[in-house]
């Protein structure tokens, strides 16, 4: 069932007064309290940026990209919204209305950056066609059992010329590849907790069915025009001390041909194709 919602008649209170507040300004602005593992990751990201000014952290890149699109009073969908969205936080005052969709209500309980949240499956989005100016999806594609259907739905609800911005893990990043091949859930939970401070209930099943650039090009072909689609590095995944940080920095300096196994992220900014023109006689 498609729900037709007229957002133009609404006024976003969050646009004027966002609930998400910056509690620590920096290269990456912080909007919530960090655990010790997250602080470590932030430290190494910030340090790497100082040493490599041309590098952009994935969320910073996408946030700046969204800003530079200069969309006028955009209506934005956060597909798989979870507890928050850095890009929405950073651009909240420029967004006319922000809607979130997630399959888990519990996963959204701390989300304060959106005007509304709908608990539903991403494969059947409850919105009219040609409705959103932008769809953002962060760390979601890897969890989809039918990513093609979700991508089709995102194209459907986007306006012609609307943008789909996403970040997702690179399936062939060597540590992910090893964990995927081991297929040991218990070991994965232990590593997530000890290395990144993530609790077991915050770790969702991963399928990696859309997590190569080749697959993403195939799934979006005919629906989107690609503006950006690339591997992005992030030193914080494998930096736990001075030795591991030095080794990580060395790996990131390898020729880009090695990025398929040394860069953990895939970043995408793609533009919804306009429908074919109808000739008039």
C-alpha cells in the first residue's frame, strides 16, 4: 500500500531547532557520547587527516557532497535510519523534511534528527513515486537479503534527478574477507565488542550481496547515473596502537590498485535517471 504524504503543508520544527547538538567540534563533529573504542577511532581518523590533508573520512565526504548538491528545501529519506545520521545532523537546517525508515523499532529509539520514522521493510517503501529529493543510506546495503529490490524501490521514490548517497563496507577489504570466510558469529561478536565497543544486540546479520563496485554498478545500471563510486580508506579500523597505525598508514600508501583489499568502505553518490522523454506530434 502506497501512502501519499504532502510534506509541503508541514513545517519541520527540527529544521529551525535541531535536537541533535554538536558536543565536540572538530574535523568530525561529535553529536553523542563516545565509548573508549569510538574515541580511539576518532583519534586515529583525526590524526590521519592532519598527516594526509587530501583524505576525507567517509561521513565527512558524504556530508560535504550533500551540501554541495545545493538542493532547494529537499525532502530526504534515511533508508535504514537506525539511531542517527551524520549527514542529516550536519545539514539539518537545510533539509525541509527528513523521514526515516527502519525494520527495527528498537534500533531507532535514540534517533532525534528526523521529523518522523516509519517501521517497515525497505523492499516495500510506503511512499508515492517521484517523491524524495535525496535518499541517504549508511551502513545498510550489507544487511540486505534482496538489495536489488531495495535499490529499485529507492529509484522509484526518488524524484527524477534525485540523489542516492550511501556508504557500505567493501566486501573484499581483507579483514572483512577473513571474517566472512571464517563464518564464526561468536568470534565476530567478540571482536566487535573488544575492538569497536559494539554490543551483540547492535550487530545485525550481514550478507554482502551488493558490496563490490562491480555488483553496485550492475544493480544501479539503467536506474542511476554515477557521480561518485569508489573505495575509501579509513585508518581507524586497523589502528589500535602506534605500531598498527604505522602499518595501516603504510598500507594506505600502496598504489590504488590495492585499494580493493586495503580500503574498508565503498562510497556512492548516484543520480536517479530521468524518465524517457515523450515525443509530441
